[in-house]
RNA sequence: GGAGAGUUGGCUGAGUGGUCGAAAGCGCCUCCCUGCUAAGGAGGUAUAUGGGUAACUGUAUCGAGGGUUCGAAUCCCUCACUCUCCGCCA
C-alpha cells in the first residue's frame, strides 16, 4: 500500500511512475473520494464532539434533577444528523481503502521500460551452457508421471517415485542447509492462510483468482512468502533484531488461471510444487543491499549445483504488483534451449509492511520496515534442471551433482 | 464435538453505565538531590488519524464486528483467539 499522504501530494508523479508498470492511476476518482472524505469526516467529527458535550450536559442536568426536555431535543437533532453523515462517510472510507489496496507498489527508478519479459535486462550470467539441444525431463525418466497424477487429481500435477523422488527430497534438504548457512532461521508454517495475511503480502484483493480457495473462506498458500512475512504482521520489531532472516520449505499451490496452454508439459508449471523461500525484514536503508545479498544466496545454490544461469532485472511490465524491484534467476534448460525462471528475488520496500503493519522501533520513532524475499529455490524446476543438465546421453544415466551426494546413497540414476 | 473462564496501555493489573484514554505499580525519559554506585524527590511517558503554515486542536481506539442507551471498557448479540475440564484423535 502506498502512503496516502504521499499520494495526496504527489498524485501526478505517482501516476507517471506507475505507467511503467502498465497501471493507470485514476486521479479523478481518488480526488473525488478524498474530497468527500475530508468534508464528511470534518462534519462527523464535529458532530461527535457536540454529542459528547450534550451527553455530559444531559448527565449533569439529570443528576441535579433539572429539566432536560430542551436538551433532549438538541440531542435528537444531533443524533439524526450524525447518523446521516456517518452513513454517507462509511462507504466512502471503504471505497478509499479498496482503491488504495489495488494500487501497485512504485517501481524502483532503475526499472527498465518494457511490457513483457522480452524487455527484461540481463544483468549477468554464470556457467557454461551446452549448446546442443537435450532431451526433456519426461523423456529422460519415467519416475516423473504426469499421466498418473492426472488420474489422481487432474492436469498440472505430478507423481514422483523412486530415486527421482529421493533426489527431489535431497534438493529440499540441500537448499534448507544453504539457507541455514547464510543465517536464515528455519520455520515450519501453515500451508493454509487467511484473508488478512494475503492482503498483507498483496495477493488480495486483486489476485484471488490465482489462489485455491477453501470452503471455509481461507486459501492454500501460493508461496511461503505469505506465512513467513506475516510472522511479523502487526509486530513492532526492535532495531537490535534487524535484519530478520527467515526461511521455510513449503508446498505452493497455484490455480494457474489464465495460463491455459502454457507450459503444459512436465513439471514446469504445476498446481502444486515445493519451494524453499527466503525472507528478510530490514531497515529501509538496508533494503537495497539486502536484496543483493538474498539474490546472491539464491545464486550460490545454482553455483554449487553447477547449473548455468542468468540473472535478469524485470522490466516495468513484468514487475509484480507488490514489488519495487525484482531480479529473476533463470536456469538453463537444454530441452528448451532457454533460460527459465527458477527464482524471483524482490524488494517490496514498505509496500507489504504498510499493509501488514510491520514496524521497526527506531531510537525514538516507529518506521515501516522493508521486506525482501526470493526463492531459494523453486524445487520442481531445480529438479528439472538437474535431470536435464546432468543427463549423460551415452550412458543413459542422470549423474548426481557433487553437492547433493551427501544426501543420497547413489551417484547416478539409470534411466 | 460438549461445559466453563478469560482477552484492558511496553509489562503487571484496577475499573460493572457519565467527571475514563483509562487508577496503581513496574519499566522508560527529563530534571533535582547525593562527590561514584545505590537510595530519595519532581515532572513526563499509548497508537492511529483529521483540521491548521504553526502554536494548537478534534476524533477514534479497553480482542474484532454489530446492538441497546442521551451517554458503553462497563449491558446484550455474533465472531476470533487463549486457558481449564470432558469426549475424540495422529
């Protein structure tokens, strides 16, 4: 959520800044809501002040046994008028709140212009890619079964078995150990979340269709960012406890509404996938560095797995609703001869902390914290990358990356 | 699932219809005293938000939301959460 005071004073420049995200701020609507709000609020509050006075006069008169007929009349007039004005004000406040909740975060000034991922800016790349097109993970192993999953649940699910299932688990363990080494405290969190939490991190109210909703009105998490960030919902954090670094491994559930026909084959885009998430809650002055650090934490995992990747900075059109600045890490997939997103690391500045009310107690004042998060990493896609990049066509085996060997009792997976 | 108790400021905890944003204590801050420390004394110390250039000032907030009332921390209803007991259960 943007600072409403800031919005009042800088509507035009905010509108300009948001255009790069493809969002058109409706200043007229905002101004008319604000003007109505202001005049009605002033009226309501002065009527409330009057009520207070009249009520206490009434009480005193009653106590002295004085006649209260005239006072009663005044009170009735006040009460009717107050009710009328309150009824006018209430929906305006609701609308204003709604309006604010649907405005995206301001993009960082460094954000490249562009409308889709083709305009993302390549920052760096790491590792050598094998130029030769390779088999895809479904072709390589039969221990990933999407047809079986379709019988169990439907499309966009998978069943893993045997050594692939173990490799999948080893990746999770490896990633959590990496996070631990980098100073992130591990959490185990609910995979079901309420509206308040989802509003805090920005999935609601605008992106409900991306989520699986339960019959009791709650939702399955689409990322561990939601529970991890909301660990600090409505909290004031002592300056000494900053920066906070937390991690969790969770399944993520996404409806993938609107992505029909996209990435339909294999594990790339699933309704359910595992992810290790890294979250930091930091002082505003540290957030830029914290994002760099978190990005590096995620990159290191790929380096240790010896998987080639590139880092891109998202352009305005590709930048998420809540994010101010995002770097995606994209891993090389030989079957697609493309880099594919495997981690998304973002600085949300004070956007989430305003919504979730996460504050830092500075020496003598309270300020909104900055929140940073990123995948470290998406496990399913890492599994694909390992399978495809470590496949030995001659021997028809998947070699186990050195970094994972201590988690497994085998060095290769025959196919 | 059943029965009961509870939720008040940074903390402990009083307050069952008005003078209560809320006693008292602790903690914290400023000052005074005392040649260190400790003890003692005086004052201050919630949050959000509106109006105003400002000084200043209005309003809201006692778990959340409704209601009763001229007036609600206090009475009523609904919900959430915590605790105790019973049942069930990994």
